[in-house]
């Protein structure tokens, strides 16, 4: 549950305080831009000590808070 809270807090910061449904596509909804992805990736890699490969970049892993949490939890187990 800690991963979800940390990701949610960071996304809230990136979206200027907007509370966002965890299943909402953050890019299609306009809450995050391509530039925000760089900040987000840096946060995820540094916070969870994981490396996100180019193959893993995409909406299926980073489109929503739910998908990010799932990706991070899986990556931490590997």
C-alpha cells in the first residue's frame, strides 16, 4: 500500500493538486504531458531503485496510477 500512496502523492504534485481517479489515463485526460514522464520516471527509478527499460515505457505500465503501482510492485519483486 505504501507504493500506491507515494505514487499518488507524486502524481498529485505533478498535476498541481488535482485528485485523480486511480484508473484514469493520465495522458489522454491531459493531466500529464510527455515532459512530466521524465520527472515521473526519475521519481520511480530513484524511489524504488529500479530501472525502467524502453520496452516497459508505455500506457500499459504508466498510463494510470493503478498501472504504475502494478508495474513498480512487479519490478521490485524481480
